[in-house]
C-alpha cells in the first residue's frame, strides 16, 4: 500500500515535472531565440545605435603643407594652435565660467565676455571659446581646470614674411581651407587629409578612449618664386607707385625660358596673417584679375604678326603723315600730336607711332591679327595656377572691322592681364614659344619631389621673328620711348605702353594705365618683366616715365642679385636658348630645338676671376662682391688690405670671401653716399 | 534505504562555472563604475569574491548536512520566524534607491528576502509532504501555505520588491503544481490574479510605466524606455563573439545596474552570443539536473525541496534574462549566482548545497 501510494505520488510528480521541464525548455528556447535575433540579426542596427550614442567623432586636422620659394625658403607654414572650446551641458555656472575664461584669455572685452557667457548658457553641446589661441592663453585656461572646457589642436597658418608675395600665396581661413591664391588653388594638395579621432564616451559624455586615424600631412609646395627677387619687386613697385601717386600697380617677373614666375607683386598689398583687416582692393591680385587695355606694348603683337607673315620687313617704310588716320567719323592721332613722317617698320615701334601701328595692323588684316592675338596667349586664362585669372577680352577674328583692327593694332579694345602680357613677352624672349606661366615648381609629398614640367602652349612666332622683335625692342630702350629702362652694362629689350583708361564709358584724359614690358639681358634673356601702373597722377602718365624706371630698378637689382655677367660683346640678337633646367623634359620635340643657337649654357655655375678689392671701403667691396653673387666676412674696419681668395683667384659661386680691413687714409671716396 | 554519497557533479560544475563567471563579470561590469563612485575599482569584485568563497564554503557544508535535518517543524518555524522578523526589521532600514531591502551588516548588505525564499521552500515542502494526499482539499493543504507565504510576500511587497515577491510566488506555485493540485485551480487562480495584477500595476505608477516601456521602449528612449533600450543595445552590439572581456561600453553608465540586474547584458556585449548562450546553458543544466534530482529524490520532502530550490534559481534566472532581452517588463530581479549581491549569492549557494545533498540520496524505485 505504502508502495503504491509512493508510486502514485511519484507518477504525479513525474508527470508534473515533465510539464515544468517543458515550460523551462520553451522559456530557454525563447531566450536563445531572442539572443540570436538581437545579436545576429539586429546586430548591425544596434551596433550603429550604440556608436551613435557612444562615439563622438572629432576631426583631427592634417598639418597643412608648407609653401617654399624656389630656394626652399619658407613662405608659409602651419603651426599647431590650441583652440579652446566649451561643452555647455557640463558647465554648471556659465557666468562664472565665462568670467574665469575671460580672465585667463586676458584680452577679451566686456562685450565678448557677455557674448561668451550667453553662448555657454544656451546649452548647446559645443561652442568655441577661442579659436587658435596663443600658447600662453591656452596654458592659462588649462590651469583653470574648468569642467566642460576642452582643447583641440587646430592649424594656424603663418606667413613669416608678412606681406611678401601675399597675393600669390593667398590666405587660409580658420577652418584650414585656403581662401585665395596658391592656398586656394592647391588647397586639396596642401591641406592633407584630416584624420579622425573617435572618442568613446560613457553615458555622462566623459571620454574614456580614443581611436585615432592619423591625419595625412599636406604636400609641401615649392614655388617658382624667388623670395629675394620678390622682395625687390615689391619694394620697387611700391616705391614707384607711391612716387607716381598712382592708384595701384602690378609687376610680374618671369623666366622666359621656363615660364616660371619668379616674382609677382601688386600694390596695394595686404598681410595674409591678418587678411581680414584688409579690404578687397588690397587683397585683389591685380596681376591676374585686373584687365587693362595694354596700349602700345601690344604693338609688339602687331609687329610680330606682320614680321612672321612677312607682310612687312623690319626696314620697310611706312608713311605716318599727317599724324592722324580716319575711320569714318573716328580719327586716331599720334600721341601729343606728333607727325613722325616716313618711318621704318622698326621706327614705328621705337617711336610708338599709332598711325604706323595701325597701318601695319591693316596690312596684316583682321583674320591674321586676331589669330596672332590668340597665338600670343591673349583671350584665355594662361595658367591653371591661378583659378581667379581673367581670360581677358579679345575680338573674334571674324568680327574685326577696320576700326577695330586699328584699335587692336595699338593695344586698345583688348583686355589683358599683366600675367598674360608677361607670357607674351616671354614668347619674344625665348624664341617664339608661348609657355604656360606657372608658380609651382615642385610638389613634395611623402618624401618625393615631383617637378612640375615646363609646358609649351604653342609657338607664336618663329625664332627669327622673335630675334627681329628683340632687336626692335632693344632700340626702343636704346633710343625710343623706353630710355628710362636702360641698365648700364646690359642690353635691354622693352616696350612702353600708355593707355587711356575708360572712365564712365569714355576714354579718360586724366586716367591712364601705364606699362613697360621687356626682358633682360636681351641677348640672353633671364627675366621678362612687366610693370603696369594704374592711374599715376603726380608725374606725367607715360609708360616711359612711370613704368620704365620701375622696370629698370627691378631688372638692375635682379641682375645684380643673380650675379648675371654684364653683356660684353653682345652676341647678335638672333636667338637664345637657355636650357639649364635639366629637370625639365621637353614637351614638344622640334619646337624645343632652336634653329639658330648663338649661346648655350649659362653663366650661372661657371667660374670667374676674383676681383681685386684692396683699397676699397667695406661698402664698395661688398657691392662688388654682391654683383658677383658672393658674400664676404669682414674683419676690422677701414679699407681692404688683405683678401681671400687673392685677386685673380678662381672663385666658386656660393663660397664666402674673407676681407681684412684697416683704417687708413682713404684713397678713394670711401663711404660716399649712394647715388 | 539506498544511500549513495555521490552528489550530482554536473550540477556542481554548472554552479561553480556560474560563480566563477560571476566574479569575472562583476569585475568587468563594475570596475569603472566603482572607480568613478568610490575610487576603488576592485570594491565590488572583492566583496563578490569574498561572498563567493563564503558561499562555496556554505555549499560545502550544506552538501554534507543530510537534508532531512530540515524536515523538522520547529526548525522551519523558527526559520520563518527569523525571516518574518528580518523582513519587518528591514522596513525600518535606510532606503536605498527608494526601497528598503537591505540590512547593512559590517559593510555587507544582507537581503532578508533571499532567506525568505529558502524558508518558504522548506515550509512548503514540509506541508506538501504531509498533506499531499489531500492536495485538492484547499483548506487543508494549501491554506497554511497561502497564509505563511502570503504573509511573507506581503512583507516583501512593502519594501517594495515586486520581482522577488513574484518569483517567490512562482516557486511556491510550482511546488504546489508538482504536488498534483488539479489544473482547474491554476487556471482559476490565474483568472483571479489578472485583475489583481492589474490593480497592483496600476497602484504603483512606476510599475505601469515599466510595463508600457516594455511594450514599446523606443516610444520614450530617454525616459522609461532608456533602461531596456540600453540593455538591448548592449546585447546587440555583442554580436556573435562579443566586444571582448572588459571591452564593453554600455556598462559605463548607459546600463542602469551593470553589475547587478543587467549583468547578463554585459555578458552579451562582451562575450557575444557565445558567452550569453553559455550562461543560459548553465542555467538550463541547473534546471535539468534540479528537476532530475527532484524526480529521483528518496522521499517527498526531498523532491519538493529540490524542486523548490531548482525553481528558485531557474525562474529567477529566466526572468532576469528575459528582462534583459526585453521579453518581459523590467523588474528588479538579479541573475542568481551571477549578479553582484552577497546575500543572494550566499543563499543561492546554500540552496545548491542542499540540492546537491538531496542528489546524494537517490531512490532506487525512481529509476
């Protein structure tokens, strides 16, 4: 009985426990199914939800690449600057925090303090307290150890030479984006790639781990600019513009053989370190953005077309009497009412006869004139280095009427930029090739230096035409309108230009664009220089009076600085081929091999003899050395009594001379004032 | 009388595994929280380890005490008296998070409701053994249970600790069910309980809100849905292999109680579905071995005690995991043997010791 009772009890229990087991089994199956659902099927979605609440992504700015001049001197670099930010939700007392922050920043006005306090009070998740604070400010704020105040590194752009090459370099905004100039054009290259910092935060928004994807530093740009030359150009342009009482001016120095821009200056200028304090007039890169009617400098194009097309020979005679020419109701006069009478083709350019140029232009004809305007590079943006460049305004050949041909022949009714003019003049200087002007010499990235190749756009004129034009332009400087551009010891080719500005839709009789274009030394051109001055008022407004002297001073200083040997026994102005840039690969075959080569190689790098400096004062001795591109160490004062290397010794560029000086009765005018 | 002094090794292993996992996971879940709150990263894990050592010692002792020692009315009543006293006493303790559940004894929190479970299991087993033959005579068999258990549940509800009260009721119900109470009574009581449950839920707004949050946590993701959403996110981010031990993020103040009620979510996040399933399997093993012991127990008392203790662990574990996974509304129930909590761990290990002792006494006829 006990047994059966026990068995009955067990049977019931077993039956019920099986039910219980089934319940547990079903329950655990449900839990496992749910685990699979959440962890396998919902995994992605829940993970992204988790990341959304746990992760804060902060961009780690990449170090912006440096900008160097052609010799590796730094024109722009970036420094890490601490930006101070606040997380208002973590700040209990915004007023107190704002006060403390202002105290530490040390330079905030009561208004700024008020503003800061309000911004913190608004309870957004992120506000900047101060962007790109100075190291001292950052340190003082850090010392406060305020809850909810943080730091992040940002790039701050620094231009050590202040306004040097400001228009060319441009400037960078607070967000590390180039806003103008090279900084904007090559922004994507220089900027690098920002890394990211993934900050994992706990539910109270406290960061506890960071995963960093390192930023890639931006590329370093090596410009074609020569910092010293740039400085000279800026100095002379400023002096010239101020002397002439002009509204502004531009100057471009280009290497005619390579198309490299060696200097590009505008005045007025600005300091890119504090670009916001300057207005648009200061920041505008006139040399590439401003169109001007070139006036007589453009006659080179007309002449080039005529010579190339063999319409006229350089010694052809052209009658310019009676000093005026009529197109319907329009009468074009010679400048100042001259009547030059019978002129040679060369004389037309040398004297800058309007009537003569018009006659030449008419002989060339609209189709060919329009064609040559384009072949010299006018009417289209010349360089991808300047995205803001004006393409200029030129006539379509088919629309050129006689009157328009007349205007274009003497440089009116076309709009060009100083940069385009520099490229066109370089064409003459280098034997007829139109090269793309460029500012970037090389891009250095990941330890690799990639040279930007010379780029030939096309051939404007033949080498012989270029040589003929050079000869004409030399005469302009020798005994024409450009005498003010003469440089002792060097042959100079140039052309003046004076163009009435259009004011209120009429040609003004008081506002002129005066320019001088040319290249030196003309037989072995090293520099193509364009100087354009806008509206000179204090002096007679002519290219020959205002721009030519500026050109002269720039060219003189540049030649001296480069140590260019003076032109002695100048070779005939036939042609010139300077191929000293071995890194450059010719982009076109035949065009690069000039027909006639009278001079090859360069004086640079060659050796010359060391002068005898004994008896000279320190200043004169140094000037002599500078002319040779040398530097010297000086001991003592007075006049030179001893020198190494010895007089007549072989010198090497880049070596340093040592001079010993002693006080003695000066035999020559020591310390005479500079002329 | 068949008597084998061989206890259930599988059950013992599963228990030990869970306790070991508990120490690891409590450390992982609590280190940063402890560091932030008390500047001591090892605070919780040290306590848990101490309790675990104590608990395993207690398990080793109870494993060796013949379970029939407890088949003593005086002992059981004394125990119940002590439990009642503590449950009343705890109502005068300092509230923690708005509830009064713990005594503080020498820096360790003691939770009387944990002891209440053991007391109830023993008491119910005692009554059922004696009155099982007239189980369907409610006044005879169930009345004493209803009075005692009801009283204790009432005291626990005063703390308030709805989760523990419910699990206690479930444990007792399971024992009564196994004793053979007719199904009609269960159906009837469920029908009666529904309106009562509704009233209980409605009476405390926080319970209602929790219930609503369970239905649709995304409706109020920053309010009542927050806990469950954070828990789901934790489990979901774990994926198959998990983020790696200690590598979880959700425990950093996203999860409300990472080292106690939501430790399973931390397991899910850090050890993935593999780790979470491992824990689930351990509890399934405990349930299976527990039911097996209950079936094979030498006598009725052993059977019912075994069932009660097993259910106590299993029901709590399953409820906790269901809550973590959003299958049930949020309740403050820890995961037995895993969650941080000294008295809970101690009592559960004590229970397991008793269960292991019962496993040593197998009935020959039960095979």
